C-alpha cells in the first residue's frame, strides 16, 4: 500500500497503481482483484485529480426548515442497500454524497438516531425535526466526514453514483445500473 500521491482526502488506503489515470471502466474491470478494498478509494483519487472544480451545493428538507450548503466536489457519491438505509428511506436504497465535516454547514432544528454498524462503529442518522427528511449520516469509522442525502440537494448536476455498497441486501424490486462498482457489503 502506498500513500496517495495526489493527496486525496482518504489518502492512507490508496494504491499508487490506481492513482495514475485509470478511467472508471478500468476500475470496474479490476474490481474483482485482491485489491478490491482499494476500489472505493481509487475512483475517489482519480476523481479528485480530475475534478478540481469547486462548486457550492445547497439543499433543504421537505418542509424547508433545515437548509445546508456544502463546498464540493464531494469525496464520493455512494448508493447503499443495507437494511438500515432501506428502512430509513422507505425504499430500496439511499444515495449519499460524502463531504469533510468542515465543508458543510447546516441550519434548522435536527433530530438524530444512532445505531451500531456490522463492524461496531456508531452510525448516526440526522433528520429534520419537523418533517423527518433524512439530511445526513455520520459514522465513527470516518469521524471527520458526513454524508448528505443526495435527494435533498437542490441541484446535483454533475454528480453520479460512483459506488454501490451492500448490494447483497438489494431488494429484487430495486433496479441497479450495470456500469457501477458494487460490493456485496462494504470494502475493508
Ligand atoms: Zn423539514
Ligand atoms: Zn446503508
């Protein structure tokens, strides 16, 4: 394991090999290799090396009480089919954009709910206290980060799902695109 030469924000798990200029389709092809645990991070490195354009994203809940701004680009956009995300969303998956904590500011009254993940980290889901829209999630596994619910964003143009996790738990009635890196659960 090398460190990411391009200083991606999750640098400590990056392979030098994957930092060059692999387009996403090559990353897909390599997803079954022993280095699979690096694949979530590798597209991020690749992304951060080509997406230097910064953009401010804004969003709000259903009732409008909670609003946020986030300085992008996000680190990654991920779709999760885990049971908790399914119940949280009331549908087959959540889609979230991960940012460093400092890049996001949120206003309005929030409520939260925490639980333990499979690997023992604590996950906290944060909602609008009035209308219940899921605004963001946090995980003690990556303490300086949060993941905004993409559906609350006002304009998510330019963002796409880059990785699917907990594909194992996907209900049969939820469709999945073909050209996406997916993991049965999550990478180590
Ligand atoms: Zn609300
Ligand atoms: Zn999930």
